[in-house]
C-alpha cells in the first residue's frame, strides 16, 4: 500500500510511484488537473477519503458518495479556548480563567453563550475580561444558531473511495468547525483516512487562525503514523500559511500563469530545473512532482485509464486532451454543469454589484452636475407650473361648459303633460314587444297585507380619462422613451404581447441617435418606472417596456 503509481515520467514513459504522505497539489483550475490527480491517488491507494463541498455545485470528483455532515458539539474549556483563538488570531493564554468559568458545567455551546452573556454583564466596563467575553459572545452568536439549525451526524461512516460532505449552505465558520471535527475524529478513531482540505487560503490562511488551521499541525504530526493524510488542493499558494504545508512530503505542481506563483513554483523545485515559459505552458495532467527528495516531470494517470495510454501521453504520442475526450467524457459534462452554475452565481453577483455601483455612480454624477442640474430642474419646474396653470384654466373652462349643459338638462326635465303621455304610450308599446315571462311559482298564500317591494338598480358609472404624457427628446427621459418607441417599431410585437428591452439594448439604440447617458441611465429609468412611464418586466436581465394603456406623445423637435 505504501508506494502507489502516480503517473509516468515525461519523455521516458517510466512509471513514477509515490509514497503515501501528506500531499499538496497546486495548479490553475481546469487547466492543470488537480482534482483528477487526487482522485487517481486515492483510488489507487485503496484508502477512504473525505472531501468537502464548500460552494454550490462543486465536487470535481467523478466517483464519490455523499455522507452527512459530521459534527460533535463540545463545550469544554479547551475547545472554547481554541474557538476563541481561531476567532481572534491570537494565543489567549492569560484569559483561560474566564473561559473556564464560562464553560463550566455546560454541555452545549448555547449554554456557554448564555454564561458568557451573564459574565459580560458583570464584568467591569472596558476591562480585559469584558473584551474577551464580547469576542466570545459574537463568535458564539454566529455559530450556535447554525449548530442548532443543521442536523449533524455524530458518527462518521465512510464508504470505499471518496466520501463527500456538502457544507455549501453553511457559513465559513461553521464549515471550518465541521472540517476540524472530522480531522480530530479521524486522528482519534480511524486509520487510513485521507482528508482533502478545500480552498486552502480560506482554511489555512496566512496571519490568521481558523479551527482547521489550529488543528492542522496536530493532524499532520500525528497523522502519518496512523496513515491519516492531509491532501491540499489549491489553485495557488498566495495567502496560504506555509507552516503546515512544510510538513507535506509530496508536492505536485502544475500549470501557473501569474508571475508570483511561477516564482513560488520555481523556488520549490529549484530554479535551474524549469523555465517560466515551461510552467506557463504545462499541459493538462502534466506536473512537476517533488516526491520525498526526487523531482520528476510527469503525466498523471487518471483513475480507470489504462496504463499504456498514460505511457503514450508521457512519451508524447497522445495528448492529455485526447485522454480527456475519450476516457473521461462523463466528468467533462459534470464540469461544464459546475462551471455553468458558477458562471450563473458570478453573474448574479456581478449584476448586483453593477446595480449597486451604478446607483452610487448616479448619485455621484448627480452631485457632479449638481449646479447645472439644479438650474435645469428649476427651469423645468417653472415650465411645469406654467403648464399646470394652463391646464387649470382649461379645466375651469370645461367645468363651466359642463355647468351650462347641466342647466340645459334641468330645463329639459320640465316635461310637459303631453310629453308624459307620449312616454306612457311608448312604454305600453314596449311592454307588448317583450316576451311573456314564465308563470310565477305557486307560493303559499300569505295572510295579511301584501308587501310592496321596491328595488332601484344603482347604475355604476365609471369615468376614466387617459392623461397623455408629453415628452421631448431634449430630456433624458424623452431620449429613453424615444429609443424604446423606435425599438418597438423595429421589432413589431406579436399580437397582445408587450415587448421589453434590457438596458443594453435601449442604450445601444440611443447610441444610434448619438445619446449616451452612461450609468445615469439606470437611474433615469428607475424614476420613469416610479412615474408610470415605463414598466419593468421581471426577466433576467430586467427588461423595460412602455405601459400598455398610457398614451405617450413624443414631440420631435427640429429635424
Ligand atoms: N491527467 C489527465 N488526463 C486527461 N484529462 C485530465 C487529466 N487531468 C484532468 N483532466 C481533465 O481536465 C479537466 C479538469 O480537471 P480537474 O482535475 O477537475 O482540474 P482542477 O482540479 O485542476 O480544476 C477535467 O475534465 C478532467 O477530466
Ligand atoms: Mg479541482
């Protein structure tokens, strides 16, 4: 079990074996083949491995089993102290007394939190103990609800191969606690387990403590004796604490692009061995492997790929892309799915940021053009007041006209007797024309007075008058409206359907007229929606269209 096949030496095609030990694989995502390398090692080692999904949609392995997240809650003072150390970046030797007091007679962190809150109240303001309790309180407030929210398994039942825990819905702090609990449990109870630390820069960061980092050195020190190994899979080494990694015997270094990473790569294996150019162009599955004290350039043989195929790639007779295409089709699809997912996540974030940034920008811009704008607004307001006055006068005239009509009506209502008689006749003629109604159902005879029932229908009269919006393209709003109207003409809408356009489309149309509102556009569109001149459609990206029933008159000035 000790020596396992890693791959084949580039050039000679000779097999390269490695001794199982803590291992670091570094290289650019998707272009180096790190996860495939770890999977190959695990599958040929025959050991069980535990990996963690920390972001939605990502596992990277082609064969694995899901297992439930494992965590055993502890509230002893040593554990609480380590949480505090992880949260504060410092060793906190002298505060032990307070931690011991806070965790005394507790079984759960919830109780520790309650103790901490009580002790904090009693502490002298601004004293060291108050500070310690404050830090601890904040940290526990973050962790305790999650411990209570997720149902953790308190046993770690592993299957053959790679076991994956999905921690993607937990906070970084909680994930860190879970990974650390798994490491600790493995060291204490299990032989022959590989633990894959994801996102090393988050869990083994430089200059900061985390529960994982806090325990990693112990794991590395004690692990090798019981065949428990740490595998680190990372894109680059920036921001990662090198102390725990120094204890790793196997380094497998793949393609890099960024110059600091290239330097770190070369520092690792000796500057004379490899050029910057070569590091930049290392092909998929090709690595410099520093195993114990030998360095070899290799092609890693993925799990389940025949050895003779691997030899051919190492000897340059086949490419790794060929292997990827012909032997690893399934994983490619999964990767695509994962990248699609990631792309969507990123895009969502990006859109949010753009939205946020453009709001800020819009505000800034407004300030920048403040004076000009204020002037324009005053002029606009003056114009509007005039307009309102005009409308007012019209309104009054209309009312007067209506009054006159009403007088006329009242006049007409003074019917002469003759007219009433004529009306009676018409009524009688009408009644003859009407169909005779069905016989009334037999009702039980009711004694006493007949009931006179009178019912008067109240007609509903609804009046609605469309208020036309008048705009001209001298204003930003007018420009946007004009662009949308033009788009509507260019893309005639299917019957009954309202077309909408996203900001880019509207912006592009405006450009055709030589108008560019830049980032202010989003702001203007927002205010148009508020005024009911535009309607936003909940599409992605958001589309904007004209309201179906508003009459919009665009006045073309000039031309
Ligand atoms: N040695 C290899 N030979 C052929 N294809 C490989 C090899 N290593 C990785 N691949 C393919 O390249 C893609 C990226 O591999 P992966 O191991 O997920 O990269 P990373 O973990 O570095 O992002 C996957 O589609 C995988 O199947
Ligand atoms: Mg990977």
